[in-house]
C-alpha cells in the first residue's frame, strides 16, 4: 500500500486546529468546505473502473474536473471514499497527482464498517449503498462538506452555488440543521444508451425539499423522459428537478446518518443486496424536522458515464467547454 491509514484516517493528518484558517466565505467558522467524492463503485453497467478512465485532454478524468471546479470555488480538502481493494491504484492514478493542488484524504467503505453491535452477513458481496458511503467519511470530515459522485460531471456553476449556500447559511448552529441539494432538470440528465436511476424531487413553494421518489430505468424517448412499469409507459415532466447526489451538509449530519443506518440494519441488514440510500436519512431528517434541505436548481447539462458509450458524449462536451475557454486545455497550469 502506498499510503497508510488508521481506521478511516491517514497517519499524515494534522490536528483539526492546524486546519482552521481564515477564509472569506466562512468568517464565522474559519473553515474551508470539504469535497467528499463517492468513488467506491466499480461501475457494473459501465464495465470497469470508470473513475480513472480519461475523458479530457492529457488524461483528465471526470473526477479531475470536479476537483478542479471545487478548488476554483474555494474548497480546502477532498476526501475520496473508496474501497481498500483498489486503494493503491486509485491513489497512484487519482489522489497522488492532486496532492500539491488540494489536501487529499481517504475514507474506506468497508462491509464491516458498521455501528457497534452489527456485523455483515457472511454472504454479503454488495456495497451497503450511498448513505453508508457518506457515513464512512465521518472520521475525516469536520467541516461543512459537499458530497458528489465520482463519475458525474456537474459543471463549475454547481460548485459556486454550493459555496454560496455555505457562505450565507449558519447551518452548523441552526435548528433544524440547514443543508442543501443542487438539483438538475430531468431532461438534462438522461443517457442516450440506456435507462438511468434518478431521485425525483418534491419541493415546496419556498424551494425546500419535501421528499424524494427513487425512479429506475428512466429512458429518453425523442427527448421526453419515460418510465415503464408492469408493461405501462408513463411520460415524465422533463422539467422535474432530480437529485444527482450533489449535497451540502454540515458534519453533525453524521449523527442522523448513523441513527438511520442502525434502523436499516435492524430491518434489512441480513439481506444480501439491500442498500442504504442517502435518500433514507435525508427524508427522515426532513420528516423529523432535524434538517432542512434547500433545493438549488442548476440549469447546466449534467454529463455522466453510466454506460461506456456515454464516454464519447462526455468527451465531446468537455472539448466544447475547453473551446469556450471555460476550462484550460491542461488543468492546473
């Protein structure tokens, strides 16, 4: 292993006090926000470790562009949530080249990293889901933090939007806890090469989240989103706001995640393929008035590599953004 860790924390980590520095967006908290990237999935539909597959010039990955946008928006640290079995190659290909650009740390989504008193069933092979992946970062995140997927291209405006949310909120002291979600138009998040899963958002008149409906196998029919269930096809409103896992949290949210994870394990922990989705603790926090989630619409197109054939479209989109000088030919120059 190239790097060492103790639990979920690297041995090179400095005490929290050394990380508290003056920052114009967080004058009260004096902490730069952290970017948490969920990168533990192997990409079964894609067919390989897509997190390290280049999509831009000079070998740049989708993940590289997200980190670049976060640095431009003023983030101070990135935490990669990965699995131990590909930690070495991930660190060499992704983490190590970024270490002189932003502080990089690692958290491991392990089957046996569970609340006290719980153990995984012996036949469990599937990861525990996005909610568990976020909870896995609890030991290395002490700042306001944003959560994203490793294989989604969100665009620079999304990171500026979440930065402004943190700048204007007092979420770490408010009751209920003030959190957020950058949302996209459903029509801007479809793949030409197959069905996708999306969290359809229910939003109140003030722009706050009421609920999330998980929908799978949403397809594009000449630009119109459709979903089929039991032989019936239903058209969805292309303007529907959806979650692409771009969340803004404060670290006290980990306590609520753990409470809901315990409930999940009590009810479904013995199932081989059950998953603890992020929607579970988010929706329960809204119901219990433990947190509010301001929905922040983003008009940009989302680009993702759900399927291998999606790569061509993403590469072309990035080339177009480079031509418009929104990104440099070579990141970090």
